[in-house]
């Protein structure tokens, strides 16, 4: 009886995990409503990020958490940098305003960084992959708490100016922003083509 009960509990657990992974959605920053998330929940999200897979335990993820007045600082920086770097003929006033306003609609913006190991013991791509795993952990944790998230990597993400703004080293990288918040109209619909179209079983000797 105990084994049956334990098995039922395991089945329910895996059902929840499967549902969480398949129901997670990315909600664009413009759809967030500015409602604040408790810092304790943000720490839980960060703690789970810290348990991502990491080759040789290099743990290359680093996070800069912007909230409250920090959001305004980040928004102004990226909007002003866009204006400075964009030729007048290509400058978009609408994009400039979005870069200033969308950040402010989030509760927290976690800027995702990769700390390159000084001895470069691993290929850089493996460190980037580890950081990507940590972001997935954060996105799933946010979904479990009923929060919206969006991993964005456009705009000024890969500029040297942003690296300097964040205080990153020469070989470190910024890999984007994770916007976190609430929304009155969160994303709910997504689709995937069948996994069978993306898998090849290699089970023959010849």
C-alpha cells in the first residue's frame, strides 16, 4: 500500500513537471503591468539558477538585478546608447521610447552575464551553454510562481558599452535580460512541431 501511494505521488510530481515545462510562456515586456514581485521570490529564482548544470563546476553565471530606481537607470542607459549609436536616418523615436518604457513595466530585470574563467579551462561555448541552462531554471521557477518572464537579447546586449556599464571583464559576456513581472494579459498560446521531426535514432550497427 505504501509503495502504491508513493508511486502515485511520483506520478503526480512528474505530471506537474511536465505541465510546467510545456505551459511556460514568454510574455513580452510591453505586456507587463509594473506590479512588484517580492524580493524573497526573486532570491528563490536566483537560487534555482545557481543549480544549473556546469562543467567542471565553473559556475559561470553572474546576475545583475535591476529593480526600483535601478530600472530607470538601465532604461535611460540603453535608450541613450541607442540614440548615440544610431545614424539619424535610421533612428526611430518609437524604438527609443520603447527602450525607455518597457524596462519600467517589469518588476525586476535580471541582466544575464557569463564570467569567463581566467584559466579558460573550458571552451567558451560550454560556459555560454551553462548560463543558458541557468536561465531556463529561472524561467521555469518564475512560471511555477505564476510570474511572467521574457529573455531578451536585442538592443544593446552585445555592446562594449553595456559591458562597461555592468562592470564586466574583457572576456566576460552579457547574454541578455530576463524581464520578470506580472501581466493582465500574459502569453498563453504557443506551439511546437512534433518532436519526431527533430530526432534521429542511431541504434543500428551499420
